[in-house]
């Protein structure tokens, strides 16, 4: 079994910063991508940022220049540093990972965390 556990969500004023963390644990064989998605009330879940096994990254246009994703492979952990937060960044942030387990090392599947709430007040 695999678990993704997020932390770091909070209430913050516009212009402030937060750092989200997500740790993957369990019977993990190999991780390809780790990333963050978010879902605001009444909206679809959208990609925020992701980091690939080789270290390359991509970001949603709305967060470029403000958010930075990083990854600690030794800890199976991904971070999202969020600066210059805006009210429109308010959402539940979900961790996502494409990985293979020790039970099925040749099959990569997507796993999700339960989410952490980020609220940005104006």
C-alpha cells in the first residue's frame, strides 16, 4: 500500500508565503513524477506543478514565477514553495505521484493524497 500525506496548508494574507510538503510512504519501488494539483470551490482540479524523475519541472501559467516545486528523492517527498500568494490561489492542494510498487514493479499508477487547504485572504 502507498500513502501520500500532505501538510503545510494554512490561512495566509495576500502577498504571503506557504510551503507545502508531501511525503510518500509504503511499498514504493520507483517514483516517476511527483506533483501538486489544486481544486477551488466550484472548479475542476488543475495541475499546479510537477517534477519528473530527472528533475525537470512544469508549472501552470498562473503560478509561474511565484511557486517553486522541489523534490527530495531520498525522502520520497515533494515540496511546493508558494510566494506572493493571491486570493485566487485559495484551494485544496492535492499531492499526486506516478509510481510503481514493490508488488508490481512494472506497473506505474497515479496515487493521490487527501489534500491540504490553502486559504488566502485579501
